C-alpha cells in the first residue's frame, strides 16, 4: 500500500517518540523534517499536546450521528408514504373530476454546491522594511525607502527607479494558490507569475548582476543588458540570461526544475558541489530532476508557456500532472480513490479562465474517469 | 492498524459497526484539528459531525485507509474555512489562516496539524489498549513525573511503578516489532524513549 505524506511522517514521529526508530528510518525522518517543518517532531510540543484534557467524546458523537441519520431515514420514509397517499388521493379525485393528477416529486436533499472558479489576480508584496501589503484588484501607489516608486494596478506591479541609490533593496512577491500576477521590474524586465509562486527581486539595479530568487512558476521576458547579466536562482540551480524569454517551473512537490526557452540564450548551472552546466537553445526544455543528470530535449514550447496567455495545453499528460497544475489555479484539493486512475493520459486545449466543471466535463467525456465534488475536494474515480 | 478493504467497503455500504469504528478512530483527532482553525470546541464538533454525515449521505469507496484519512482531514479543513468565510468575510482569523496556509510561508500548517493529530491518535490508541494501572503509570510519566511522584500519586510502591513501566515497555516492543529488541540488546539499557523512561 502506498502511504500518503502525512501518514509517512506521523508513523515515523510516532516510532521516534517511542524510541523505536531504526537507523534508516531516523535518516528518512531527518530528511523529511528538513523539507517540511513539522512541529510534532519536537518531543516537548508533542508531549504538551498529549497532556491536554480531552474535551471531545467520540462515543457521544456517534450516538448523535445515529440519531441524526436515523431521523433522516424515517423522515424520508414518511415523506414517501405521504407522497404515495397524496398520489392515491389525487388519483381518486382525478378519477372523480376526470383530470390528470399532478405528480408529487419526492423532495431531494440538495447539498449546496458552489461552482469552483478559476484563479484571479492576487498577491502579497513584502517591502524591504518587512511591511506586507495584500494586492487584490487594488490600485495604489507605494514607495520604497530609497524612493523607488511602485505602481499597483489591475493585477500588475510596475517599478520605476529614478534614484541613484547605491544600496540594493529587495522586495518579495507571493502569489497564493488560485492567483496570478504580472510584474515589471525597474530594468524593464517583465515577469508573469503563476499560482503558488514566490519571487524575491531587487527594487533597483545597480550591482554587477541582476539577481532574482524563484519558487514556483514564472515566465520571464528579460530586458537585454549585456553589462548586467540576469540570474534566476531556483532551489536546484541558477539560470544565467543575456536577454531572452523563457519559462521556469520549480514547485517543491515536483522535485525538479524545468526551464523552457522560447527565444535568446540561457545557461543553467546546478547548485551544490558537483556542478553541472548546460546551455539551452530556443525550442528546448531542460530538466533538473532530483538525483539525475541534466536532461535537455526539443519540445513544443507553447505547452509550457501558454498559461500566461490564458490557455492550458496538455499533450498526452497524465491525470496526476494535469491535476497538479489545475490544483494550484483553482485552489482545490484532489484525492484519488485509486492509484491507477492517476496514470490515465489526456490531450487537450483549454481556456484558463473557465470554471472548473468545464475541465471535468472534458475529461469525463474523453476517458475512463469520473469526478465527484464534496467538501471542496475533487474526488477522482475510475469509471 | 488499518483493517483493510473490508472496513472501507463496510463504510461505503453504511454498515453501523464500521461507522462506529470510524467515529472512534477519527472523531476526536478531527475535532482537535478543526479547533485549531476555529478556536471553538462546539463549532469544531459541528463541522466534524457534518463532515461525517456528508460522507454518509454520499459514501465514497476508497482504495485504502490512508486515502480515507486524507479525505477526512481535508474535508474538515475546507469545511472549517468555509464556515469562517460564511461567518465573516473580514474575519481576522480567516485572513491569517486561509491566506497564509495558501501562500508558501505557512503552506505546511494543515500538514503540520494533521501529522500532530495522527501521532497523538496512534499514541492514544497504544496507551488505551493497556490495562488501567499500567495506562495510568504511562500517562503520569509522560507528565515528566518521577517514579517516586507516580508512586505517591497512585498510592503504590516504587517497585510497582517500575514493574508497570517494564511491562509497558515490553508491550510497546511487541507492538512495534523486533527492531526495538535489537536496540535494547545492543544498548544494554532501554533506548532513549520519549514516552517511557525506565
């Protein structure tokens, strides 16, 4: 049985608390805690939680559940009985008046289902003094401490640097799940930021290089300037640019950095001791996967970059890949009832701003897959 | 720990015994989880009860219990946030939660809480399966009480406390398998346990 991440973590921490980890498990737990800051791994915190008085009573709750569900069954039976009685009554009268009876529909208990909407412009910006500002369709002017003006309007942020300040200040922009944003930096470089993404960048450019730090997915159109190379740092490696357009995707869960070049030239260099470096030509994709060598291949770049033009293109993509992209954009949770269903493949072209059921409908008609939506969770079943 | 496919099928078929088990296993941890978001015991219980009833009304057949568990925690998470959202759009707690569990800063808040509740659930299950006296010794020793203090609180001898601890240790060793024995023999003394210090 394949275990989900919370299960893997809780099993290891449970054993650790009992002093029963093997050496291999201890290493596994240490590696996981490095990636996920888990409070329960701290024995003192866990001990405090275990000592709390227990205010909840599962047995009583179960009895309440039985009462509530039983009442529903009885109610439904009563309603049905009433409906039949009414039909018979109406039928009798119809016979009498020679008129057809109005059929009585059994009341259906409908859960309120809200449509799942696509993402929209959303971001939080952190200024160099640590101040955080939420930007949702907000038009406003901000100013950095060195005088740089920042204009926020209609889902985009524009920096204009008129100062000659020597000190380099950094801002950070965070896009939540279900968000997107557009950024024009002080050097004229444009960045389209996708959902669940974070970018740290200089407010003004006066160093030898222009350096930014990315987690998540972004499309860059870098303003050419041979004197100041542009560097995009990801969690695995660094992309060096001389003036070009490319897409970078580095989501923690995917454990890889994917760079796709549309025009110009970039060089990707891995971080760490055993450095690897590759130059990329337009139309190529470069993958830096955990535990593997760099790998480049020619692709249809639109598959990777069209999101910024409001389109998703999937070409023979697995359900798991498609869902991991849609999850961020629609801010939904996905649970599979079966492991095999993840490996079904789909090809298609979809509008990014459609509501979610359009996607689901497309996939349901195209393959052996069924979706259920409950408690804001998309449950994926085999047909 | 998991009872496999029959349990999942029985949940799907609405068998009362399976549903009772589902409550006994997950009701309390889910309430604690919801309380962290809602900061209110009664609201937490309502949300969890509603989540169970939602599942009962339209059951889902899961392939393994890990997926069912994940579903329950996610559902309680979403229903709690939805509840806050309905209550007050400008609610400060919601902004702290909904937004920053979404952004990368505290993206692991819900994972964190689920892991915490799951570890506690497993520990409680283990402890609750012990005989009453032994269970009390373990609960008290978790409060960092010394053998003397425990003996006094329970009105038994220190020797009895040590005996209960030893039995608890053997029991846990049996529950968790042979790894612990190996550690025990190699170290000549019990491993540094967070739960029991003999």
